[in-house]
C-alpha cells in the first residue's frame, strides 16, 4: 500500500504540517474565529503569537502536545472531578499499537481524553480518529482536524459509494496501524447510544475486517483491537437526549438541526461530567481464535457480543447509576451502593437538568423516566455481563 492511495481521507503527514499551518493562518474565516477568542488583541499580534507557539512543531503529535493537550487538561480540571485510566490489561511493552474500540459518550472528548491519558501514562503516541465530513463545514475546520490526526469519514453516500468508502477507510486503518505505527480510536457504533445502553454494530467490525488479508480473524488480528469502556458519572447531554426522545415521540418525523448538533457538542465539552474513567479490556487477540470456525455472519455476531460483554464488565458505576435503577424498579436492591446524601444529590441534579428543557407540552414524568433509564442501563448491562464470570 502507498500512502497516496489515501490522500482524500488521511491526516497530514509530518512534511505537510508547515504548509497546512500557513494555509490556516491565511484563512479569513479562521482569522475571524481567532478574533472571537481574543478581540482585544490586534490581528498581527494574534497571528504572531500563534506562529511563535508553532515553532518546533513538525508532526501532528507535536501539534497535539503543544496545542491540544493543555486545552484538554483545562477541560478535565474545569468540567470533571478527575479522569482516570486503567491500562493494566495491556502489555507492558508500550511499543504495541492498538485500535481502541469504545462506547461513545462525547463526539469530541472521547478521543481527546484518551490522547491525554496515553501521553500521561508513557505511551509513545496518541490516536488517530475518524471525523464525519458532515462536520467539516469550512476549509479551516478540515485543515485543523487533519493537523490533529483525524481522517475523514464520508457521510450521506449511496450504497455503492458507501461500500467503496468503507473499503478505503478500512485499508487506511490497517495501513495506519501496521505501517505508520499509529493507534486508532473508533466508536463501537455510529452515533451515541441515546439511552446509554452500549452495543457494538456488526457493520463497524465488518468494515475493520475489509482492509486486511486472509480470513476475518487474520484481518482483525492485525489491528490488535482493545475494547475500551468510557464511564461518566454525569452525562451533561442527558437532558438534551431526553428532550429529543419526547420530540420524536410527539413528532415521529422530527430531526435535529445543525444548530442542535452544535449545541450538543458545546454542552458535551463544557458541561459538568463528575468523575470520568477509561478502562482497557484485554486485547481481542487473546481470544478471537475461539471464533475461527464460525460462518462469517455468525462470526461477526459473536464477536460483537463478546466485545459488548468486555465493555459492560468494565463500567465504572457510580451511586447515581444504582439510584436510577432502584427508582425505576420501585425497590432498593442496590441501596448498599449509595447513601441518603447520594440520593439527595442526584435528585437535585435531575431537577436542575430537567429545568433546562424548554419545549411545548413538556412531559416531566416521561423526561425523568428517560433520564433515569440512561443512568440505569450501565448497571443492567454490567449485571448481565458479570452474571456468569
């Protein structure tokens, strides 16, 4: 494989960073965005400071460490009660590369928090990620994400185009892991699970298997997949998800606008998340050989189920998760996991989130049930996954 094959979707390479930065600096829309961050500074000083900060940046990894890591660290300090990372199931040899296949909590932060955790735990590189081209609405955004180790995922395609695009993306992912020696982060499904019940789409695994050689097992082994569980104590978008549930209930043809997507993104980044935990399961390569003799369709079905079990077993559960399950089921089965003070805190939190919902015919009972379900489902999945362990 030649890297030129992937020019339409790949991130920038080291030798392209300087020109990409110059193009960014010369982009009028990007200049207006910068002005919004520091309107009191003359344009020449703003660009001069950025050029100074960019000195010595030769690779996308340099760019992440210089520009993105401080921003993400600030978000962790300001909008969480700490972010922890458990990588004990991974090999102590940190020269290994992985595909981190995770549940999906936040479109921006899932991979950004992981990048910081990997750097802080001594890994030599971060992750490349796929970004839907529907989000790349301006040239400057596309340049910026390509500088930040993102490759492009094409959306809104015909079935034939989708097949070609998936095959190209799969070949690129295999190339990135085996030849470029990069890690990849990918969500287990397209879009977030609105009810926080996380399940892997077979289509994601089939896409990953398209780009390698040999059997599906051979192809996926090459990628060194690690199921990664992301646990938030509080989901800042919970009320927006609940609101969307009612809007779709009341109007089955309801669709979110681009502004809704932007509001979700902003709320996810700057909303309060409480404690956040990332947990790596054992690499899939440790057990995928057990599925070798299955027919192809059943192979992917069983692989999805096994990955889900690994993800669900490693949820970090918080008092609010157990409180939500007990309230929904009208009993106190999980009361050993929380105190009365925890109940009062969660009740105060729910009231505050529900108060943010401003829609016609607001159905508080329905919205509350939807939010409680989001917090209860990780416990349900955990109990099911650990029942026979």
